């Protein structure tokens, strides 16, 4: 439905409906597919994944460290991790930045 709908309201409501049934696996899938979404839809995904809670943290950290993922996906995962566990993000920050410098 998201691919066929161009109306922003329909797309956001579809994401909200998916958010009611969000689990760890669905949250991860939403982040991975977020590179195709608009900024307002990515913000909606951020709110949805935050409701999943702390069980999402290891998956977010794995997504951030996976350099094969699109940068938008990794940025969204970083934003969510920053809201769920800022101390964990600070702990891994040097490692993440140094790997990005190496990639550049």
C-alpha cells in the first residue's frame, strides 16, 4: 500500500496502523525500508520503534554498525538509539566515528 499510495496522510495512517502491531522484527524492517520514506514518515517510524522499548537496543546498535546499510537507515537507527539509550550510544561513539572516517 505504501508503494502505491502517494497521499501523505494515507501513508502516515498506514504506518500508524503498522505501529500498533510493531515488534522487534517489524521495527527493524521498518528502519531498513525507511530510505524510501519521506521525512515525516521517518519521524513516524522513529516514534513507532521507540514504543517497542529496550529490547530494540541491540538491533539498533547492529544496524548502526552495519556499513552495508544505507546511511539514512543508520542515521535513523542512531537517532532512535540516542533517545532510548544515550549512554550506550556515547559508549560506542568513538568506534562508530573512527570506522566512518576509515570508510571516507
